[in-house]
C-alpha cells in the first residue's frame, strides 16, 4: 500500500492517524507535523477515538474540514482509495493550549535574569503583527520593545502601574517619563508564529537621562534579529515641562539600573536635518490624532508616529527595499484632534543619493549605486510648521538580503 501525508490547520503537538479503507484510527503522539497536500475522490470514512473508544463518521471530500464530536479538533480529511493508507495530523488541544497559556503568561510577566537586572519576555509574532510577506512590521517591533520596557519597570520594587514606569515620588509630584530619542536596527525581520526572546535593561545617561536597550532574538536559533535603544527624560504633567532626574527617583529605581559602558547601538547625538514644505519631496497631509491614539501619558503614543512617518514614503521604495534602521528624535507631544503633516526626502549625501535613483519603480537594474542603502529624512509637523519630530530611515535593496 502507498502512504501519503496530510497536515491539519493547527501546528505543534499532534496526533497521528492511519487510514485503512473506511476507518481512521487515532493514537495521541507528540511533535508530529504532517502536510495536507493531496486531494482524493469523495468517500465515507470514520474517525476512531481511542479515548472514547468510539467511531465518529466523517464524510471525506476534497480538502473538507471537520470538527470532532467534542468540537476540539479541526481535521483536514481526504478520502482514500481502497488500496491506500493515509496519515492525518491533528492538534492535541490540551497540550497545545497549555503551551499557549504558558507563552501568554511569560509575555505579560516575563522573568528577571542576570542578577535580576535584565528583564526577559517570550513573545510570539501574531497574525496582526505581520505584513503582506508574513514578516513582523517595524511598528509591531516598536510595540514589543515598549511593552517589555513597561513590564520591566513594573517588576522593579516601588514602581507603580498608574503610568509608564512611575515611582511613588513621581506619582506624588505628577511626573512621568517621555522619550526624546529612539533608534532601532533590524538585522532580520521575525516571521509569523516565530517565538522571540526580548531582553531589556535600564541605565542612566548624562545628568537627567534614563535609557533602555533591547535585544530581540529568535528563541529557536538564538540569532539576534533586532537591536534598539532609547533615551527618556522626566516631564511634569501639569506644566508639560521637563524636570530634573532627582535623587529621590534615582533611589527608587536603583533596583533596575545597571552599569552600561556602551549601548547596543551607538547613540546618535547628531541633530537630524529639518525639512519644510518646500524642500520635502513627498508630503502627506490631514493626518489627525484620534481618541484611541492616546496612551496613559495623555498624548499620542510613539508607535503611532511610526505609522505617520511611513505614510509619506513613496510606494516604490518598500516595493524594492526593506526598512532596516530607524532613528526618531522627538520635539513635541501631540494631543487629541491635532492635524499632522508627514514630510519626507531622500538623503542626497554619499551613496544614498546614487541609490535614490533606483526608487523609481522600474527596479533600477544595471547601476552599481542600486546596491547601496537608501536614506530618507522625515519630519512630522503641525499646520503652523512647528516640529513634532525628526526622523531618518535606512532601506536596503531586497535583492541583497538573505
């Protein structure tokens, strides 16, 4: 008899089933994954459940899906000819659900490693985190690092949940943290359903700054996928003005602070160039902050800015290139119902200027400069021209990527 393999919609722990003519006998096993890749003519089959010691009738059809009598299993079933045997893989709901619950718990609470100074989370790339190529988006990665930093802070003694990483002294005096700069380098984008290890730690910068570094690894391979760093300062929520990093807060955060000689990414201290409506190559207007864009600091969350920055990027650029680096320097917070303009211009210095010629939608083949990264400068501003942020993105040709 010939044998073919099939896979159910689920992945992970699975059960193996052998089909002989009209009966499917199921035995529970672990770590079995088979692919449904063949269609057969219609035929009546039955599913034999070893747990219940009973046969469940199935009407097999081309790639039809069935629920078992407990509504736990989703089967991809196909009929067999009289002289054929099949293998069908179905998920064990109990073991798979337990694994997902464990992953969910770790993604929320995380763990403390390296003498408790480094916060570690395990997270899975979800369907709502990915783009058309089933890769995580830059905005999804920004959400992950923000979430891990907040969870890290709340696990430190004395840090309260009311606002992002606010200590008792900060809450009493109506103080909070705001990000002045964030940098991210993507060595490789994680894919859908990849399990990631997100490590973050906190350290002081200068007299009044607090910084976080992140490293995101593929848990299975150990490969470093993403590195990021930011710098924060304290702000008074009533006056909306910056506040000194006072000793009382330093003492409260002492359990979180680690000595760091250098960041995972060299801090970009250089002020990015300013754009205006005359010098910008692309302008997207009418972007408006909404109620659900606000975070617990009562202003637009920084992840929303990433979407606005990319709104002014011409489609020809992401069609042929992949975003690999992003630097954002924040100037002003955005409140609700604020109209924002997004401006962008390709950087005209060095090889980036030559590479800019390849972003015309025709693939740009035949020029050495086409293999160079493309840098784009960005500006978000209000209707009166006042700056919200400056940013720079770096894009690499997809044909040169692994």
